[in-house]
C-alpha cells in the first residue's frame, strides 16, 4: 500500500524512504515542487531522474482534496467544496482583498463543540483532518488562484489591487475546532512557516478556538508565535453556556487564565471573537461587562455580526446596534474592530460552513468532547 506523502512532515521524508539513502537536497527539491509550485505529478518534476520518478510513483501518493464545486460570492470571496479520499466533504474559503489573499482552512470534518450559532455544529464531529488534508487545502487554493484571473475574484472596490496568485494569509476558522486536532495543526503550521514549505510568516497565520485551556497552553509552548483568536461571544458564564455548551467544562475565567499565560511577542495581542446576536448578547450592559472582563488583557475584540442561515433561531443585530456596542468598548479603552462579512451569499461567511449533504452521513446532534485542562 502506497504511503500518503503529505501526511508525513517533510523533515521526516528521509526516514520514510530510508532504504533509498537519498541525499537531503532531493527531498528539498520535492518539497519545492509541491509547496512552491503546487505540482503533484511526479513525471513533471524534471530535476528528478526517471528512476526516482517511477520509485515515488510506486511507493507513495500525492493525492489532494478534489474540488467538487467552487462558489464565487458577489464580493469576490470563493468557497471551495472539497471531497476527501474517503468521500467526506469539507469547505475552504478564499478571501481576496487588496494585496492579500486569505485562506480560511478547515481542520475537521464537522465539529463536536456544539456552538448554537454555528452551522458546522449541526454536522457533529465526523473525524479529524490529516496533515495532508490540511496542507492539501493550501495547495488546491493556490492552484485555483493561479488558474483564475485574480481581478475576476475581486470586489469592485479592490479593482486596482496588486495581482495575487498565491495565498499569503491563513486563518484556521473553517470547519472544526483546530485545537482538538492539535498535533496535525502544529505540524501543518510548521510546514506553512518553513522556508522549504509555504514560507509564510507566523504573524500571517491565525488559529481560532472555542477555548480549550490545556491546548492553548500547548500551542503557546511550541514557540510558533501564530495569532490566537478565542471565540468568547459572551461576557458571563450563564450566557456563554447557553450559546457554547463547552463552557460547562471550560468557563470563561479558565480560558482567560490560559490566555494570560501565553508568551506573547511585543505588540502581539490575543484576539477575542464576539459573535453579536440580536437581543441575546448585544445590549449595552453586555458591552460594559465585556470591557470589565478584558480590561487587564493585552487584547483586542473582533465583533462579528451574526451571519444568518436557514434554521437558525438567531438574528443579525442592526448596524446601529453593532456600532453602539463597539463605541462602548472603545470608550472603555478596549480595542474593538468589526469584521466585515465576506461570502455570505454562498454560505461562506463565519459560522456558515457545512456540507449540504451532512444528514446523509450523520444525524445532527451535539456530542460534547471534553479535553483535560
């Protein structure tokens, strides 16, 4: 049975093919083809001998997620529906803007966290993505950008943008809880930031989490120095537990303690994401409570007006209410930004990702997964 090369970190490829005794530069050549050029056809790697091409073709596979559908939104965002080798489906979102091309990556098929305002939660958790499936989303997205006229992907106000043909920012904000797939997440980030991989700066990578305290600590201890975004969405445990049932196991203070112990670099802040739900957590008293909670932190708040989807009981707050909420935070010296919704018309915005055929795989239910603190 052929090994899946992308499921093995590049620095371990020598161990995988130790019987060949290949010099390190050969694996560097292969990595350059895959990560820099997006090439997965061994016969096209012309600086490898035909003998080596045949060997790798027989011994390993460079399979990638298959693009089943690409859905362009009116604002230039593109949602990619991807089929994995076992038939499971995930979604990634390409967000071009100005001189930036951001990829919103999935880390799991479905999600076990059960956030009430997130469409992915309706799938339940099916499985973790492998390292290769995470990296494969990057390769597929780069191929898509290179094959598509970039200006056709841009919103009208970005028409003068510098042409882009590669992903240069990554956010782990797609399907799944990234820290619940921590080992593969860490290895994926290492490849993304490696000079021999995608060569991204860690400051251009953001990991979003519902707040798993022990995993936040483990990520911090890796020294990777990526950005952390914690989905808070409420300033008190009672409200947060109703919206995010995992709060029963990891209340707000436990999460804040884990964030407080992170080794942040100079000028680096923890981002707290706050999904604004009309009449639920968007009142002035909620904003004041949030400002008191975060006052001791070197942090910023990213306000996310709820992105509606069919079947959700929640509503998006008015623009005026969102601005009023932000104004209270700013007046209390809490840095607060408002996230612009991208890709909502193709269900590609925050909280909207889910495979349409999910009910054929698994009944929609929340099955809590508890991680040790």
